[in-house]
């Protein structure tokens, strides 16, 4: 006689042990699945600022952050120093990059955008990024670099997990102060190029064109009306009295 | 030259004068609050901002007054629609009483410049000189430009739903340059023509008193006076000069506005190298 287990006809006592083995295997598998699920849950991204509720838009960041507010008092080293990694296009170390490697290690995509920079720990941000300190966010709102770019290691803005990556910039950075910021809103160019510079024609063409268009209108108005009005004033001084009278 | 003492010719209605007054006050407020923020890094800007209650308060006032100006502009559009004689819209729009520029204005402009250099006799104007038409259209173009970019910048969360966020960078520069142009034009050209040229010195009271000196009008705008005399309207438009007390008020107010403007102009020019543009 016997029982049918997995398509095989086997004897009764033997069938019980086989069944128990199958059950144990299933239990083990489900335990692993559960563990994987828990691991997966812990690996979720952090809560974005856009997902919380807040009343004040302007003072919000300063109210909520845990910090002394003195950002430049300490500098930490980037996590890994890789002496052979250099700036793409600049040959450094024993093996310069192939085009593929350069594409991978390009500085706007690194987990630590400053990796490999010599004496990095002794430098302040504006030593290299002078122009980036001359915008409204820095000058008027008194923001420091770290309030948006974060602590060390500072991820490149296009690194996949960077808070400043355009896919999450609005939620992770902008909405700290500008509650409700959208992705479109976050495409505002914080470190805007100087609109008057010819290089802006390459980096932000519409800004350059509109700037010079408006300047042309303003300067044109004054080129016409300033000499015109001065000449008019002078002419009226020398206008004969009898002509003014009647 | 009427023996009755009516020596001035009516030029602006009460409504027009009230609108000019509102425009003056709001324009100066916008100029002062805007420059307060633009120059906040300098003592000039800090002083201006403190007058309005600080950096944030200056912006709040700037936004409210800006919305007020947009409303004023919309009311003015309604006023235009009502005051145009649509049954004879051609003569109403392009006639001598209209502010719409015509080829004749370009001719008068060139003649006027030739007269500055003594080449020909002074051109004789009708009701509106080309410089007055330019002043009008400068505001007519300026308010929508500043108003639209201003609204975009004041409500960035809403405006970036329909435009990309980098449009804010562009709107900011349009707003700034147009505002500088408007202020420089009013504080230099408009004030010079209205106050300092010999015919008007010390001040053209037309926009406050509502009337102009008949002698001056018949010298500078003879076609207008002749047209009024021809159609028999001249007699009814003659008014006496206002009382000395009111005249003093006009002068004090006009000069106060001019001083505010010149203060903003000089402060802005002197401090321009010391700000982050």
C-alpha cells in the first residue's frame, strides 16, 4: 500500500519524516523571507521634509535642526582617501581614466564629491567655490553651504543617493524652508551664473538673452531721452523772453 | 488773459489727478521698499528697510502695494474702455485728444530736437507732446511687466506649477532691470521736464491743480488751444488759479516727492558697487 508523497508511493512511517522535512524547509524559507522583509524595511529612505507638517515656512529650518549653528568650526575628512582618483580629464596617478571610468567617476556623480582632493580637511568651501557664496541664499538668507549640501562626505549633486539630486531635491532640501516646494520649483538656479557674462550664453542662454534685452531697452531709453532732455533744458534757458511771453 | 481772472486752462479731471497721486505714492513706496531689499547689505538699504520695519516687512509692504498697483491698472483699463468713444473709435483712438502715438509724434520729436540746436522754429504741439505720450506708455508697459514678474516672484509655489523654477531667475532680472529703468526715468527725465525746465520751473502744477497756465499752453500747445477755441469749448474750460494755500500744498508735496526720488536715485547710484547683484 503506502501513501503518495510528491508523486512517489512510499511507506507510512517514511512518509511522515519526508512530510516533516518538507515542512521544516518551508518554515526556514518563510523565516528568511521575513528577515529579508525586515532588512528591507530598515533600508527605507529617510523621511523627507515635504512629508511632514509644519506651520512656519521661513524659520522652520532653524527651529528644527540639531546644530550649534557653527558650521565651519569643524571639518571632517572624506570617508575614503583614494590617491589614484583624480579629476576626469586630468591625468593623475599611475593609470589615467578610460572614458568609461571617467563617466563613472565624474565629480557630479560621486558619493563623496571631494574624494582625493589633497589637504581637503584644511580648506574651507569658499577656497574653491568662491562664486557659489555670492548669491541671495548665502548673502541675504545667511545660509551656509552645509545647510543644503549636508555634512561630510558631501555627495555630488547627481549622485543617486544625494539629497540634492534633482529627483528629490525639492523634498529633501528646498522644503526645509520653502514648505510645499515642487520639483519644478526646485529647478530655480540657486547658484545662478552672472547674467552679463558671455559664458552664461552657454550655461543659461535665456537668462543671458533676457538680461541683455532688458539692458538694451533701458540703455536705449536713456541714450535717447537723456541727451534730449539736457538739450531741451539748455535750449529753454536761451529761449528769448518775448517768445515765452506770447 | 480773460479779465475775469480765469487765466488757467483745465487739463486733468479730478479722477485723473487722484490716479496720478495714487501712482506717485505707490511708485515711491515700491521704489523705496524694493531698494531697501536690494541694498540691504549697505547702510543706505538698512536705513530704508528700518523705515519700513525691516527686511521682511519691507517685502510685505512691497507685495501689498504691488497688488494695489495692479488693481489700479485694471481700474484704469476699465476707465479706458468707458472713455473711448466707440461709435467714432477711429477719431477717438487716433485723434489729437488720444495718447496713442501717431507718425506726427515722430515728426514733432525730430522737429523738437532740431529746435534744440537752433535749426528751425519750435514745433507747435497739440494736446499731448510726444514726451507726455512716452511717459504714459512707459507706465502702461511698466506696470504689467513689473506686475506679472512680481506676482511670479511673490507666489513662486503657484507660479512654478505652470512654469519651470528657473523661470524665477529670469523673472527676477526682468523685474529688477525694469524697476531700475522706471525709477531712473521718473527721477531724472520726468522730474526734470516737470520741475526744472524753464517753462515749468519751479514746478508744473498741472497734475495737482488740474489746470495749466493759458499763456504757457498757447505758447507750447497752440494747436490744442486753437482747437478748443474753434469748437467753442475754450471759454468753458478756463478756470481761475487756485488759492495760495493750496498752491503751497502742491509745491510742498511735489518737492517732497522729488526729494524722495532724488534720494533714492543718488543712494542707489552711490551704493551700487557695494551690493551683491
